[in-house]
């Protein structure tokens, strides 16, 4: 154990950073306890250290700290939290401290919130289909246990409703296993947190869930810690307790803004849009904490939610997220304006783990081909709509008109469903076939003849 | 363990960059072991008495005053038998070994075999395993650098040749008899002018230093990938360089995996640089099960993996591509053709950017250091078809993925990379969104190897280049016509142009599209590629004649053979391509019968054919 010395010599305060002078024996990444004149305690972490100065980020922010009267104690280890099953059913702040009035969690097991990188050799490739009851997801962008699948949304769109619907309806087809939700709010308003909590309560999941709240009024720097604290608990529950954990992180855009703030107060050279060059690696250190591990029962599935500034998917936050996650569910303004719920965009959405989690014995044999054909045909609808906008619908060929009809029905029947509507995968695929049967048989070139014979519904009047 | 010869102490820590003093005799790129856990680092800069070290492991907890040690050796890769089938992190620590080693540790009360802890030191190659070695020289023989002195079967697929390292030559004073030896056993001794070299089965080589060869040659054989759009339209030669740029989810990794699985190189080095853990797991799961068509052996037996995933320390990402390419050179020097896949070079460039910014370098474009282009050039320059030191032919083909921010190819990494590669396989977001896979754009992609490798194909099909060019022209013409279609719709075009649109659609669906999950279609042999292309072009050529002869377009489009053509790729396997010949015959027959119709002038025909609603 290192002796803990208190330093009182601050040479500066800038944004969320304090500069402590004359330090000895301080380690990079060390945890720091900071006390101001009135004895209030804050937590920080050492970002940089040389023989003279330690640069410390203060998670609660530096408001109310002064150069004189601030005392810093360096604790020779990284930030750790207690982990225990007892944490389920509880509400914590952004740094993992209880805010529900119940006492502090006590556990012998203190875990470093930064976790450790999972050895790819010991990972288990995720393959178990999670039925969310939402056709656009189950049918075309299947969620797999252990996947990281974000929702790319825009302001005002119903990403929270969708995430709550997933949390409520998600289930495995094959087995009944212990399931829990960890909800992580970063920089969102209280009413959004309230909505999730109520929704978890209604479905009876709340007593088995843990909630971490770093709300809009909390210091922004705290948000950098919140997902790490939550994922540390998730890792404990999944890989020690064998539970299946669904982690909902909202809103990752706020998280990234905090990182940008920290980076700029350190005077770092920014890369795109002022975000630091290491945004990719930083996000990866959060998202890669999802998955399955060989020989362990549990899993961590992540659904990060992010709002794309001005609906721009090439903005660094969605862009770098897309480069790390295993697909994305993209919400589309046009569908939303048409009144489609859930407004899940047909083409840019993708689940990369879908391929190994569906098919015979998992969902249904025709699943992959139906999905591929729906994607291809809907892509064609988009092309024809663009053309129709110019030449007028009347000028289109008969086949093109059929495609337009297919497109409209697809949006109204397949994509659209109720907030409480929970469709089985069979229902989803059957609706898919209804849609495809609007098209002439020859158009279904992504589907085997055998499946066409089995599922295709000849239209009345056709021979 | 040997005593460290050079010691110093840390004076500052900023992320993975550590500054130390007192290491007066240390050289650039030497290994430095840092702090109480002796974390592996490398000297990347020397400034007066300051030594700047980049640390390849998680370095939280390091503090000023901590000790730094060095043996005065450069950061190196251990080259020897046992590399095949292994998976390493960026600094060649075996991930399998790490998992096994962690078994005996519990860090925080729970067994954490699944995590990579810092400070673990494990030999890259098993020091105990005995290899069945057969010498090919005898005592008294004169050998030079690159000479083969013996062989062992590393895996069923790979005959491992033990070669005299560069810089060593002389008379063989000692060589073991055939038998079982480990990489630590003495194997041979070479003496020249009193200089004695004691050789073993494995040897270190500095990771940043290219291994020497005699000379470079121009590539002449294609690297067959089994991917139609690549082999037929944008082929790469053995010893060539290619890049795959594309936004997220457009298919870089899928393409790299397909190449690693099916390309006809002897050895594959797959570098996962700053990408997903699950993608490495997928390779680890699939490759032992997938069987090489030519040899019937599991693909893992010819594959080495470097997995420095996005959540592992960033500096190790920077070095991982050098680790990979050094291993590739080692097998090239045995006379093999090696293919290196690096996914993604952008993550490597970003690691470079992050480290250089912590060093306070002045950035050039988008924060990247000014030496980005030089580093990229150096990397791709390590590809090539060469005459090895022992006068054999070996090659390294490098295929690097690039992940441009926002999918915008005008960014620095894509731009600089295009200067050093000769094959550009551009991924297209629009194709990916439409689930047209592989989403490689036939408009933006290019290859400079067409003339080099043409002969190889012409030997199989004399008309190959013509077929390929005609098909390419249809696609280009289609691209031009689509601009008009966007404005006026396809029906406004004359019939011959609508026919082009139609044929382009067939090429896209029946040829370019190739599903990596379809067991019959995931690998397409060169012969099957030729036959499929022939079928399509037969339809195009004959169809064009018929149209000129006055046949109505709708008659052509509604032929049953047309919808059959789209399914050939997934219904006919590589081993039964005579079925495609049979199809072509049927196609010709039905086209010929249409011809008869044309010959009956001015007779309107209402009796046959379906309604013509097929103007794709
Ligand atoms: N040839 C193919 N056949 C079938 N599916 C494909 C093919 N290429 C790509 N895909 C689909 O596209 C998805 C994304 O591909 P991939 O993972 O290769 O993208 P990427 O370019 O590597 O993205 P990132 O930059 O985010 O790593 C795959 O999961 C798969 O569903
Ligand atoms: Mg990829």
C-alpha cells in the first residue's frame, strides 16, 4: 500500500482539469480525492504526470474549486466500484453512488471501472437470436445475444420508445434464462430517465434492473465515467453471475461531447469537428465490452442510442460508432413524418451478426433469403420513387407500378406496428411473404425456387 | 534471465508515451521494459538525454521515478516453426498462451482467463515442442545467406525451410542429424573467417527492418481470389498491392475474410488492426473448419493471425502491421507466395496520429503527422514478387483496408494509399445499402495488373480479355445511360439502349453479385467465372444481332433462359461447370429459334410469349 499524501499546491484550474504541483509518487491513471474549502469531496483521475505536476480531471467538474483551499489526495489505484447482485433494483448516479436513499452497496469485490480487454481467443462468437417482437429488427436486422447494435436517431424521433419496447419484449426462443437490463443515462433530461424507469416497472423488469443516471444537470465530465461504471457491473453480472445483460446507453452523442470538452481543455489537436483523434479508440473501449465468452453462461448485449446532429450519419459520432458496432438501426425522418412507427430505415440499417443467428433451427429456413429479397426489392422501390418524382407515376411501366405498391404496403404493414405489438418471428416472416407476393414471382431472384413454391402466395387473377 | 545492461528512470507519463532519462546507451527502436511490471515499450525518439518510449501495454499506475530497463536489443519478431495457426497480439504475444497463462491467476476474485492482463510475458513460439527436422546440407558444405539448411513439416500444408539468416555465410562446421528438435536446440554452426554463427530453428528479426532479397521482378500470375468481380474485372497479381476503401458496413472485412479463405496464396497473414474482437474470433472459429479446395486441409494450417483489436493498447496497433509483414517476409524467403490482409490500415494511421500528437509534433492534414505518406509507402513497398537470397521465387501480396471517415475518399489515408497501390477496390455505400454484395464499385475501382496477368487467363480462354472488356463496356455504358434514365425513365430510350440496360442488370445480378454465405457461390473457380461470363455475353451478342435484325425487344427479355441465368452461380457448383455449357447450348437454341421469327417479315405475332413487363 502506498502512503496517501495530501497536496495543497494547485498551479491552475482549466475546464474540468486541475494542475497539482510538487507531487511525488503519483501514478498515471491514479484516482484522486479532491476536497474544497468547505470539505466537499470530489473524485478525479490523473491524466498526465511528470516530476513536478499532475494533471487531474475532476469528474464532478471544477465549479466551486479555487487554487487556494483545494486539497488533492492521490490514491495509488484506478477508480473501482463494488460489484454485487444486490445492485439490481437500485438507482445510482453517474459515478455509481446510490441515489435512491438506500444504503451504499457493500461488496468484497471491487472492480476497476476500465475493465480489461477481452482476449479474442476466449470470445464466443454470438449466435443466439433475440426476438424483439419488432418486425423491422427481427426480420431484417436481427439482434443477437452479445451483439452491440446501436440506434442512430435524430432529435424528436422515437428512439426511446423503441429501446423501451426492446427491453420489454426481448426474449430468447430457445431457453429461459436470467435476464436483466442496465439502463445508463448520459446527459439526458430527467423525463427520459423517468420514462424508462416507468416502462421497466410496468413490465416487471425493474427489480432486476440497475439504473445509472448522469442527467443533463450533472457535470458533463462525469459522463465519461458513467458507461464504464455500468459496464463493470454488467461484466460482473454476465461473466461471474451468468446473467444475460442488456445494456441501454443513451445518449452517446452527449458522451462524445464531454470527451470533446475534456480534450479541448487539454489543448489537444482536434481531428474532425473538434473531436479528439482518439474518439474511435475511446468509443471502442466502451462498445467492445459487449459479447460472450467461452465457457461462461452470461452475455452482454449493448444498445447504445445516439442522436445524429442534423440527421447526418457521416457526423463523427455515428460514423465512428458504425465502425465499431456490429451494425446499426437507423431511424429515418421521412418514415417518421409519414407516421410510421417504428421508423426504421429499410436500407442503411444492418445487423452484422444476423447471418449466423438465423435460419433453420434458429428462426426459419427461409429467413435469410426473405430478408435479402426484401432489402433488394425495397432498394428498387427507392429508385423507382425517385424516377416517379420526375417523370410522374403514370409514365411508369406496369412492373414499376407494382413495385410502388409493394413499397407502400411494406411500410404500412411490415415496418409499421404498435408500440405494444409483440410479433413472433413466424408472424414477421409470414408478413414478409405477403409483401413479396405482391411482386411477380420472377422478381424474387434472391429466393430459391423451393421456398417460392412453399411460401409464395399467388395473387388472385394471376395464372 | 540476462541482466539488463542499460537502466534509467521515468520522468513523465502521458498516455502510452513515457519519457525517461539516464538511458545513455540506448538506441532508436530498442525495447525498453518500463516500471515494476516491466511493460514492453519501444524507443521511438531520442532527444539529448531524454529517451521517449511508446509503451505497448496498459500503463496506468506508472509513475515518475519508476525504473526503465533495456537489453539494447531492437523490438523483434521471433521467426521459426509454430507460427502457422497461431494468433498474436501486435507485439507477437500469443493470445492462446495468454489465455492459458491467465488460468492460473485470479486478479480480482474472479477467474479472468478471458482478459488480457498487462505485464504478461510469454514466448511467441513454444520452446518445448519438438519438430521433426531433416537437414539438407552436410558438414563441410558452403552456405550463404538465404541457403536452406534443412526442412520440417510445420503443418500438413506448410513445409518449413530453415534458412541461413541474412548476413551469415561460410562453411557448415556442424549440423544435427535428422530428428526431433525444439527451437532452443543448437541445430547448425557456420564458420567464416573465425566468425562463428550458431543457428537454431528460430531466430529474431527487427520488426521495422525489411528482410533482404536479391531482386524484385514484375508480377505475371494473378492471385486468384474466387471473387468474380476481382478476378475477372479488377484482378491483382501475386506480389501486388491493393486497397479496399469503404465506409462502415460496406464490406471491407467480409472481402478480406473471403480473400483469406479462398485466395490461392501458399500462406496467409491476417492482421486485425484496431478492429472488432468478434471478427478475430470468427476467423479462429471458421478457419479450422474450412477446407482448402486444392489440398483438402483446414485453412488454419496456412494462416497466421495478428489480432490487435480496438480495445487493446493503441501503440501495439501501430506496430502490428510490421509484425505481420515481417512474418510474411520470413515465409516469402522460403519461396512461398504470401498474402497479407491488413484490416484496417486507417486504425494504424490513427495510432500514428495519436502518438505523434502526444509527442507534440506539428500535424499536417487532419492531424496526421507529415510522415504518414512515407510510412504508408514503406509498408506497401514490402510487397512484391522477388528472387530470394537463395534464388527462389517468393512473393508478398498486400491488401489493405481503409476506413475513411464518413466514407469520404478524399481524406489523407485513402489519398496517400492510392499513390502506393496498383489495385483500387472501392466499396460503394449505395450498393451496400441495396445489399448488392460484394459492394465493390465497377465504376470507381481500377487495376493496373491487367496486362501483366492477361496471358494466364488467355491460356484458359483465348477470348478472355475481349469478353471481359465487352462486359465492362456494357457496365460503363449502363452507367452513362442511367444518368438519362434518372431524368426521363427507361421507356424513353431506344430499344438497343434498353437492351444494354437489361444486359448490365444481368451482369450485376448473375455475375458481379456474389454471396459470401452461399456455399456454392462463396468461391467461384476461374473456369466457372469464364463460363458464366460466356453465357451472359452470348446472350448479349446474339441478342444484339437479333435486335438489329428487327426482333422486338420484349421477345428477348421474356426468354425463360434469362431468369435462369441469374441462378446459375448458386445452382451450379465449381465441379459441374459442364452444366453451364449445356445451359449455353439451350440459350443459343432458343435465341436461334427467335431468329426464325425475325426472318418472317411483317407478320405480327400475338400467339407466343408472356406479357412484356420486364424492363429492369
Ligand atoms: N460478399 C458479401 N456477401 C454477403 N454479405 C456481405 C458481403 N459483404 C458484406 N456483407 C454484409 O455486410 C456486412 C458488413 O460487412 P463488413 O463487416 O465487411 O463491413 P466493413 O466494411 O468491414 O465495416 P467496418 O468498417 O465497420 O468494419 C456484413 O456483416 C454482411 O452482412
Ligand atoms: Mg470491418
